[in-house]
C-alpha cells in the first residue's frame, strides 16, 4: 500500500516541480469549476521591418502576468487564450478525438505599435501567425507534459515552448495527477552493444568489432505542408532521406522512416519551411525565394544517436536544389550534400517544390545534372574528339622521330 501511495505522491511532486516555473493559468467553466489548466514557458523571436527599411529582430518571452479573457472549455473543444503586454495574445485551440485530445492550432498575435517590444517599427499593425504544435494523442484525464524544447517556426516568427504542463479537459474540476509525456522526454531505447569475434588460438589477439550492417535505401516519403486542414498544399516534397553524422571519431548513418514521420512547416512569400519529425530525428529544411529562383538555404538536424547522445547541427548559408520559381526541383539519383563538417544528407528520388504550388500538384521539374542525360552527348563527343586529337599528336611525334633518326643514319 505504501508503494502505491509513494508513487501517487511522486506524480504529485513531479507536477509541483513542473508547475513552479513559467506562466500558470486556470480556466473555469460556468459552474466555477476548473476546466482547463496550463503552466508553460514560451519564447518568441519575431522578424519585423524597422525604420529606414531595415530588418530587425525582437526576442521576448511570455510573461508570468497574463489574462485569460477569451478562454473557454466544453466537452468537445477548448481554447486557451493568454493576453499580455500592449495588445499581444497567444491562443491554443484543443479538440477531442475519441479517448484522446490534441492541440489543433496555435495563433500568436503581436502588436507592432508596442515600441517597448518592437522599437522603431515601420508598421503599427497587429499581425497574426497560426501554426500547429506537436501536441497530439493526449489521453483524456491526463496532463500533457513536455520539459523538452519544441520550436514552432513560421515565415517571420519562431515560438519555442518548454516546461509545458497542460490539461485541456479537466473532469469534475480536479486536475489529474497522471501524465502523457511527450516523445522528446522519453528515454531513448538502449541499443545492443556490438558483437565481437572471440580469439581462436592466441589469447593475446584483441577481439574485432563486427562491421556495421549496410543501410538499405531509404523509403521514399510523400510530404506536404498546408496552410490549414482544409487548404491545398503550398509545399510538396517527395524523397528518401538519410543523414550521416560524425560525433568525435565515430561516424553513423540513419534513414528517415516516412511511416513514423510527421510533416509540418510553413509557406511564405520569401521563405518556406518543411519540418520532418520522428522519434529518432528532426530535420528542418528552409527554402528561400529571390523572385526568380528558389534554393535550399538552411538545414537543421537533431537526432538521437545509437550511443544515446543527442546530435544537433545546422547550416543557414547553403545554395542547394536550385530551380526556377514556379517549377520543381528533381533528382532521382542519390545526392550527397555536405552540410557541415559533421553532417551530410543523402537524398533519393527527390522532388521538391516549396513555392507557387498550384492545385496541390508538382509543376514542371528542373532535373539535376545527374539525371539530365542530354548533357552526356556533348561530353561523349568531346571525350571522343579529345581522344582522337591525342592519337594524332602521338602519331605525329612518332613519325617525326623516325624521320629524324633516318636523317642521322644518312
């Protein structure tokens, strides 16, 4: 009996520790009973235009003092709305699906006329961005718990959440002591240690580590980003993806499994982003548009290695996968792109279109040089001509040498 009591006390203590930080909010129903609870931390990074047509970056956090006007909850849906500062708000909409609930959207509204947060802003408008967080499959009657950081990116706003504890549907006015923990907080599955070959006759011979098996070609996944659930795709990507990472002296490759990968992201005029997230890795691909061509400008990879170590590497100054805006980029053959000295990405059967997608379909493809067989013809002809010229030069030199020897004999 004591063991079960101690376990319940431990859960309660865990909640107390988790609740001791961040912004804490309670929402009550019409009967004055608790129906929604939240305690979380959020950081905002907002790109905006300042005076003299210069770009500026505002970074601030969700304050502890907020109001919850506009929040509500019922049996099927609930809304958490946090109002703060001079006209800013952060809103999360939740819905129930069977025996679980999820966060459908996060809407962040920010007032550019707030000179304290946005000094010298060229605009005084109030703007909003709506994105989808990875809060899904939360069992009813439990709190969603995630201590790890989750960054939700959009065209001009990044929102980083951590130390999150939310129960969007509280039953009978009593907050649950049970938790649904996010995947990022779960311990990684331990991997078996490499097998060794035992010495046969000489006991002084060191055991040899068995070679790592060769990875199969990654499965091709079909990914898309939509502005909302009912909208048409604004970003399309089909690809098989493998990452190669170097941690110290060790090198490891991992395939992205599209069957357990969640795709999200954002579409903008000048920048679009594709986020591919599984329990093993998160890959963020950022594309830019200069009105004539698009390219892959940034790659950010976080992965859980077989050693249990979390690997993270990024490069924001790339120029890969270029194609004209209004077309797609295609490369069926394997591509190996070096992102940093510690990170490579390998793509197979790649086709991507991050801008100007019409009717949810790929436009005409710009093929990579490896796929474009038309360039082989001039290469072959040039090689043949070079070989012919080399043969003529050699024959000429040999002929001249024989003639010179003949003159010497006479």
